[in-house]
């Protein structure tokens, strides 16, 4: 191979090396149609604190359903995928409280959920947040229904795909407190030490 051909091959190799990261990132945050829903099975470990009654360790299991909109690009080139939490339901038997169920309060939708790549053009890993209001009932407090005082934000700092792979963890970045629907404005239940883990796809 003569010198001219060697220089040409070297130039092509350099060009491919420089463009590879940009192409690698494209398409890794999917542009799903608005009505498309991804559902994951999840488990949650938490501590339920009921003033005047006690503190209880909880292990709940359920599912989260999330829909997406179209990708938008920030001024720094970072791509953001707006999300819409369409379903959330979990239940389990809690010693001292009995059967306990938490679900998405669809009567109070919350905006702001997203999946955002950490480094522009790389796709994943990405940061994900899910913003929502919850409802809750438990056998230990019969006849009462609870709802979150403020929106709950569950966040993961490193999501490797969408839907997220098994083992992905989310933690709240806001306090998870509930009021009694019949006695609004007064803290009735607090949930702490929350860790939500993806157990698989539905």
C-alpha cells in the first residue's frame, strides 16, 4: 500500500472515531408515541409511621406504568424524554397494619416526569424522575382513606434503558406524607426509608 493510500485509510479511521459517539447516542432514548405505555413490576421496602399507632416495616409489590412523549433537546445538547405516569399500584401485608395498598391518584395528575441523558449524545445512563400523587388504605385503619399532601418524586440517578432494567432503584427526593381525606391538611401517615426496585417487565 503506497503512502497516499495509507494516509487515506488513516483519515477515514480518524473520521469514524470522531463520529462514532454521536451515532452511538442516537435513538437510545426512544421516541415512543404518546399513548405507548411501558409497565414494570416493582417492589418497595419502606417504613410506615402512623402517629399515635406506631412504626411498621413494609414490603410491598406492584407495578408502574409510564408513557412517553417526544424527545426534546436542551441548549447544551442533552436530550430529555418527557414522561407521564399512567399507573402505579402496590400492595402487601404489613405486620401490625394488615393488608396495605398504595395506588396512583389519577384525580390529581402531576407533570414534570422525565428521562434525561447524563452526557449529551450518549443516551444512557440517564436520570429518571417520576412525579405523582398517591392514595393509600390499610386494614389497620379501617374506614379511612389517605392521600399525599404534596406530589411524590421518585428518582434514579442511573437508568440504563427504557423501560428500566431489572434491579434499577428509585428513591424519593421529597417527603412522603399523607393526610386523611376526611381531615385534610393534617399529617396522618408518613412513609420513610423508601426504596423502589424494578423486579422485571410486565
